C-alpha cells in the first residue's frame, strides 16, 4: 500500500450517465472522492495494470470528464 493516505470525500456528485464502462465509473468515482490521484495510486487502489489505468484515463480525458493536473488526474468541474 502507498505510504500516502488520502482522505476520501463523503459527499460525491453522481457519476455521469455517459460513462458506460464499469472501470471508467470506478476510476471516475475514486478521482472524485480523492480529489485526484496519480496513475500509480489508481493502479494500486484499483488493482489494475498501469497500462489499463492509462487507457481508462485517456478515454475519460477525451470525453472531458477528467483533466491532468501535474502528476495527478482530477475530475473536471
């Protein structure tokens, strides 16, 4: 586990209806709850390969659901 602990939000916005993939929904929900995360953090938390995480993030980014903020990805407003 990562030595860095994130405090997850308890009041979350609903997942956008446009998201159909279960993985995309999970990644989106985690990013929203954690106020962002790195690829490495997502890979560890989601038990996904980094390549798969990057694929999901690229899809979410192209659709306008997430942005990159330095080393982290964050949910767009």
